[in-house]
């Protein structure tokens, strides 16, 4: 009787999947992974690209951390650093696209690690990946929030009540900075000038440290992978969104930086601007205070779009990881508000975490640089774990999706792993010398805090409740 009952149940499941395939093949694929369709597939290919690009937001990313770039290489760092980090990001995007195409799941990298690691190590591998990815998303949202706050305060500092009323004649200033600047820097300055205000004797070290500026906009490119259950044909559209994000990010950021570098006037004033937002001082020198206020407002508005995308991304990460019991309070966090069609509880809790991390900035201005560093390194670690599992398993031993790059994919995997190792070491160095409590790089303390949190949760709760077993695909 038990055998008959089991056979009958398997037959019912098979029949249900066959019916689901006819109605919604994407939901059927998700059911094969062991998950129900809890969110509507409401995103189009264009809206997916829009959310993904809004998160990386190259203009805001480059602008917010520009003080690091100016002091650690100046024009050379910003112009060529974007090229270097852009190339690295192409390798990252290819690596993520291959796995997103093969395993389209909102869990993204933590789910891939669960599928690709050996059964013995799948639980701990995916658990570690999920935690680092989620913490990386929290750090990202916190860093954007802090940058937004600094930008708004910067606008207030350069502004004056009578500047908030801008005449129609001033609107011409919004067209472009380079079109309004009275004088321009020569091409030799833009493409060959190196500035080292870091205190490091080696220009090479200064350049490496400055890459944090150009790396930050590209770090959180996995957003689209966590919307896999809210779009049709995710195995094709997610790779498109990832690659488009890198292409759009590089073109817009590079052209923006070139324009800014031609418009630089007084480097010392820009590096020491009291607003702590160098891009505003560039605007002021190129046009006027009114122009700086108007153009700075546009930067803040792009940052607002970035913040919304950040919350969309981190909410999906929190919700998907919680439904596999990866987080404390997972039953609460995995709930979906059906009326709003969103994991509202995951959103609320994640925003609270952002606010708490933001309080660190009140105690130390160096906290922002450490948080930005944590964004880059933790996310790259979360990308690297499933890639390591893939290489150990063998690229030819998995079921491929429609996006597969063969030898180019292998090269991209290796570049991603090497780049992750490089950032973990290089970005842990202090940005300035001599080192003081106010300019110290506290990223090591962040790593220790993360390790303590993850280890404690694993032994207290995670190893017993986390659903880290592989599913049949």
C-alpha cells in the first residue's frame, strides 16, 4: 500500500508539472527547483535592464567616491581606471550570466553554489555565499544612503536661499559643464596627468587604491539575477540585462569622466572642497554656484533611483535566502505581501539594517570608505564561491543554459577569481599615509564582524535549519 501511495503521489506531481508546463513553462522550471511561484512575473526585458543599470548607476557611483580617485591618480586614475575595472566587470558579467542562464533562480549565487558544490559541502558553501551576498547588498544600500546624505548636505553648503530660485537664463547652465566652462584643460592633462595626494611614495600603490572609485559602480551587477522569478524567459533575459548593464555603465561613466576632467580648474580646491563632494566643486568652477546647485541636484536624483534599485535588489536577496531558512527569523522574512506583490517584511528589516550601519558614519567619516570597500569585496566573494564550485565540478559536467561562452567563459571565471583575490588584498590597505584614526581603513574590522556573525548563526541555528541540499534539475 505504501508503494502504491508513493507511486500515486509521484504520478500526481508529474501530472501537475506537465499541466504547469503548458500554462507557464517558467513556473514549471521553478517548481522543478523546489519552489512555488510566489511573485508575479511583471518585469519586461527593458524594465529589468533599467533596474539593473539604476543600481550600478555609473554617474552617481563615480561622483560619490570621486575624492578617492582625484587624490589617488587624478585624471589618469579616473580615465584608465574605468577601462580596467570595466574589463574586469565584463568577465564578472559573463561568469554570472552563464550560471544565471543555467540556474535561473532568485537566490542567485547562493543557489548556484548549492547546485554546483559536492553534496557534502553544498550546505556550508551556499550558506556562506548567501550571507556574504546579503551583507554585500546591505553595505551597498548603506553606502548609497550615506553618499546621498553627503550630497544633499553638500548642496546645502554650496547653496544659499536666493540660489534656489534660478532664473530662466541660468537654465542654459544645465546643458553640459564642458559647454559652459570658460577654460578647458588640454588633452595632455586629461590623459597623462597623475596626481598623488595619498602620502604613499609609490604612485603604483596610489593608483591601485584609487581603483575603489571606479570599481564601486560595477560591483553590484548581480541585481538582475535576483529578479529571475519576476520575468519570463529569465535564462535569456538575465544575461542580456547583465551584459547591457556593463556596456551602458562604461559608456556613460567614461564619457562623463572625460567631460569632468576637461573642465577641472583648481585641483587643490577640488580635492579639499568643504562639501566633501568634489563633483560639486567641479561644477562650481566650470559654471557657477547656481549651475553647481542645479547639476548637483540632477546627481542626487540619479542617486535616488539607485537607492530604489538597491532596496529592490537587497529585498529579493533577503527573501529568497530566508525561504531556505538561511537567515534568523526566516519564517517572518520569507512572507510575501500578495496585495503589493513584494516581500514587504524583508524590505522593512533590510532598511532598518541600512539605517543602523549608517550610524557608523556619525562616529567616523572613515566608515564610508570602509563600507564601500566592503561592498566590493563581499560581493566578489559571493560571486567567486559558486565559480570555484563550478570549476571543481567541471564546466562540462553541468546542464548549460542558452547563454554559454565556452573557452571565453573559462577565462572569465579565472579572471573573476584573480580579481577577487586582488581586491581583498589591495583594498584592505589604508588609503592615506601617515595612518591616523580618522583615515584608517577599518575593513579588517568589518571582516571580523561578518565572520563572527556568520559562524555564530551557523552553529546556533543554521546547520540545523538551513535547507542547503541540492535539488534535481
